[in-house]
C-alpha cells in the first residue's frame, strides 16, 4: 500500500493552518495584553491625576487654614499681652510626662513639641478660628512665634509632612512652580552631635527638637560656623556654650550669619565666650540681608581681647526683630555694647539689652565707644532702630580716671560712653539716613574720661545729604557718679554734639535732669556742642515728670507703644508695651 501525494499535501496544509492559527492567537494575546497595559496605565494616570487634583485642592485648603490659624494665634497672643486674655488650648510642658507633649514622626525621626507650645483639639481650633475649611484636624501652635503645625499631616512622595512651610512648598510643586520642601533638607537636632552638623552643612535647614547642653564642647571644641541656611530653635534652650578663642576674629554660636540666612527662636543660656575682633553670643558678624528674630541670650558673659564685642553681635548690618540680651560684656578695645559692639546698617525692632529676670542691670565695659545697646553706630547703610531699650551699667575702662587737664585725644584714656550708644559716627562720605524712634535708655555710667551722655557719648552726623532723626525717646541714665567727677563733655542726654550740615530733627526727646549735677547743662542736656545746624533739642524732665504721659509731646499712636505706671522696675518710669 503506497502513500498518496494528495495525503502529503493535505497534511502540510493542515500544519500550515495550525501554525497560522497559533501565530494569530499569540498576536491576539499580545495585542490584548498591550491593550490591558494601556488601560491600566491610563487608569493609573487618571487616578494619579485625580489624586494630584485632590491633594492640590486639599493642600490649598490646608495652607489657607494654616494662614488663618496663624493670624488668629498672633492676634490672640497680642490680646493676651495687652489685655491678659486667656490663651486657648492645652499648655505643653517639658516635665518628662508623655501626656504633656505631642510628637510627630518625619521619616522615622521624632519631632517633639513641649514647653512653649499649645495643643489645640479640633474644638479649640474652631473656637480660635471658626472660618477654617477643615474643622476636624488637631494642631500644635506656638503663640509667641505664630508657628502652626498640622498634626494630621499630608502624605507626599511617601513621607508625611506637618509644618506649614512644607505644605506651602508642596502646594507650589503641585501647581507646577519651583519650590524646595524645607523638611527634606532639614537636620532635626536632638543631640549635641546633631548640632555640630551646623559646620558641615551651613546652608541647610536646622530645627531643634529638644534642649541641648554643650558643657562637653567647651574651649575651642565648638566649631566655626559661617551660616547661610535657616535655623529654628523652636524655643528650646541651648545651655552652657563656652568658646575660648582669644586670638580669633568672628567668634560666637555662629561665627558669621551670611546674607540670606534666617535665624529664629534661638535661646542661649549661660554663655561664656571669649574672642578677638567681632565677638558676640549669637554671632560674631551679622551681614546685610540676614535676619535674626525672636531670640535671646539669657545669661552669661561675652568678652573680647580686641574691638567690636556685643551681647548678641560683635558687628551687625542685618535685620533684627524681637531679640533680647541679658549677658555682661567686656572689651579690651573699642566698641562694646550690651546688644551689639558696632552697628553698620540694618533695621532693629523690639530689641533690648537689659538685666536678668529679676531686672538686675548687666555690665558693659570697654575703653572707647561703650553703650548700653551699641558701642558704635557707624552706618555704611541706612539704619532704623525702633522700640528698643537698654538698662545697663556702663564702664569706660578699668583704670583710674585721668584728671581733666590730662585728657586729650590720646587713646590711652577712655572716651565716649552713652546709656544707649557710645558714639553715633556715620561715614561722612556717604548719604546715610538714621532714624531712632520709641527708645529708652536706663542705668548708670560709672567711669569715663570724656564725652558722657545719658543717651549717647557722641552724636556726629556731618555728612552732606545725610539725615539723623530722633523721635519719642527718653533717657534716665545716672551720669552723676563719683567716677565721672570732672569728666570732660558730660551731658544729661549727649556728651558731645556735632550734627554739621546733616538733615533730620528731634521730636519728643527727653532726659531725666536730676541725673546730673552741672546746673548750666540742665536745660540743654548737651555736654559740649560744636555745631547743631539742624536745631536738635533735648527736653529735661524730673523723675516724677517722666512718669506722666501728659508731659510727652508724643502722638497717640506712639503712646500705644509704651506702658505708663506699670514699670517692671518698680519706679513707674515708662517701659515699652512689648516688654
């Protein structure tokens, strides 16, 4: 029996058909898989887009809520200060009890909220700000700083974010704008070792998560930090900062705070700092374009073997808002101030150099240009000083005072001591505008050979086109001490005045006339006058006269910046409302 040709051809055709069917099925499967993948991708894209839209809408609401709540917090705090209105929420404490703190977790790192913060339940939040979009979220707030923290948080790229500035940045990113999420570049400080990273990452964000004790980093162990980032102390305290570099310039917690940097809520306690030129507890140098706010140096001492030393800053050209120093200052050379050794520019609002919590006065000692607030005001740029004060003991030199016949322009003697500023000496070649408004100086001046004033040792503004404006100021500095007998150029307000051709004026400036013996100076408050072309006038008042607001020729809006009959010093002389 033989094989037919037709049978062979038929089997081949059948195999070909089967192969084609298999290939067709495989292609169909591949097409179906591709279609399914495309559908899945499309669905994912739609879901992701929908999620981004939802997140963007949620963030816009949360950012608006945070803004509204922050404003409500600040307004409540203002009413608390002015009218003793109660603060809403549960006051958190640093007593070790877990129920007295709140905590969030950022990338596996705990961030604690303790003393200085208040926990607001959703009921507290609605009571404080009833116009919020989301009324079901608990918050932690700081009434003093206006900080608002969303305890629920927002999840973005696998992380939970809680801080207002983070939410704002994420919102910008979702809207196609450029932004950096601060917490992604933040070092959260829980230990001294974390704090040492300031030197390694000077352009990063830093946030304190607990108080820090630096007792094991004394002498020259604290690093030099030229800071250009963002530092938030969050009202925790850095204790026992000790730096001993007597031959090094720019010495302080920060060696230098550069332009663009922001430092806020920094608290230093029990500092012991010794450096050369430009030495201060917060920073040796504060540059133009830098900002320091809501910070303080609460106790300790700052000293310098050279020039320019201050309780907060050795030299300052930046902007200051709500900064207090309570440490003693000792300078072997020129320019010593309770707040800053030398000011070369910037804006200063609600800053103070004064005693500790018991209002004991601090001591400021130097040889030349010594002031309760600043040693030397030598601006290269415009300066505004508003709602600032000093309550300081000023000592010009440690040597016995020379007799009046021996006093000349030799630097071996001690010149220019003022209750607020040692000397105002702007650059004569520059057109500089200086405005000092709503300021007081108190305390005493115990040693000085020449140019002694209750407010300033020297005021000289001789640059053509410059302006010096003094408004709403009083000085109650005792310039009648035994160590000043016979001192050359001693005035109740200014020791030596030379305004030259500068513009500007004085308005509502007073000094306590029973702080000076020389009867011939009681009406002017000026020890010696070289020129006064702008007609500066300083009005005398007795101690009792200074207590009465009707004796001041100040505008009503200015008077609101002051407190009368409520002096924390126990003598009913006026103080600033913010103190």
